[in-house]
């Protein structure tokens, strides 16, 4: 494997990474953060759609499970899609 090729973690890596920022004097003004994973982002978006239909409100565990099923499908599609 080429050591210069980035391979994302299984969860897709960070959805909204923030780099550290430094003031002109070299003082750290904002630390970096990895935020949520891409898989978690996909699950949250799927959960919004699921709950918008009215389904899953009485069983949030089932709704969350279904959201992650959709997120996992999105992660798989990214692996299979060219130039993803």
C-alpha cells in the first residue's frame, strides 16, 4: 500500500474537523477538534427523516437502529462509488 494514500477509518473519519488556529504571536487561540464521525452524521440525518414520518417516536431505540442501518449503507456506497 502506498504510504502517501489516505485511508479513512471505518466510521468515515471526522465529519467536521477543525484545525488548530494560532494568533500572529504564536498563541493557540482555538484548539483542533475531530467532531463527530461521518457515520454519526449520516445516522443523524437519516434519523431526522425517519422521525419526520412519525415512525419511531414510540420506540426511539428502533428508530436509532434503523438510522444506523441507513448510515452503514451510505458508508458502504461511498466505498463502492468511484471517486468517493
